[in-house]
C-alpha cells in the first residue's frame, strides 16, 4: 500500500474500536467466581483498510472518466459525505482519499458533515452541495440512501458505505467500501 497511507495509519492505529462501541472488557461478576468473561472481547473492523481499497476503485473510475474526455485531470474532484468529525470518519475519508490518489495523483477531495449517522435529507443535501461544487464522484460515511440517490439523480458515480446500492442506483453504483462481518467470536464455554 501507499507509504503515506501506512504512515497515517501508524499514527491512528492504537484506536481499534468505534467511538460508539465500548472498548473495555466487562469485569466478571463478583457473586459467581466460577463465571469468567475472559473470552469476551470487543472487536471492530479496520474500516480504513476497506476505504483505501474503495478509494483505489474511485481513482480508477476518475482515470476512466478523464480518458473518456468527461473532464480534465485537474478537475478530478471527489466529494465525501461524513457523519461526524471524529477519528473513525476522518481515518475513513483520509484512507479513501489516499487510495484514490495512489492511482489518480491529480485527485482532490471536499468533505462535508451531517452531524448524524442517519439523516437522509442532510446526506442528500450534502451530496448535492458537493456535486454543485464540481465533485465528479461521491462517497459517504453515513447510513442512509440520501447521498447515493442524489448521485443517481445527477448521474455522478457513488461509492456507498455499509453495503451495495446497486439495486437502487444501478447507473451510478461503483462499489461498497469492502469491510466484511467475518466471524470474530466463538461460543463461550458452559458457565458451570
């Protein structure tokens, strides 16, 4: 991967959980000393890795659009609709941008925030604002279909967040970010 991506992630690597998830293992109950939760762990995907790969796909799409004469290399601008201004979202859009720049070095990016994980109207308005500001491709870190539907209406390629928007936005869907829910736990031992 890109050296800038690796350097960025070294600085942000200690935080492996979402700010909305607890990072502490709960203590074992005091009244039942035979019960142990030592096999309980909180896990959260390294979202930035999937975002970097999705950024590469976005950069490749920008290059294709440049080659097709849709715009010039200096107009290769990405828009990003983020939910909140904290580490998980910031590392996500930074990784996405570095992935795009690794294959489309002239790409720039503008980010807007909604202040909510799910506000379809705000996400749609944010995407429309970015499109009006000259963004040629949009991605998001928010949960509704607001940004993807704005992209479908405007004919602007979209990289979705938690899953595929291909069925709802067949003309503009590019890729989801690529994180999966692979199994991270096994069944606990009997408590007796």
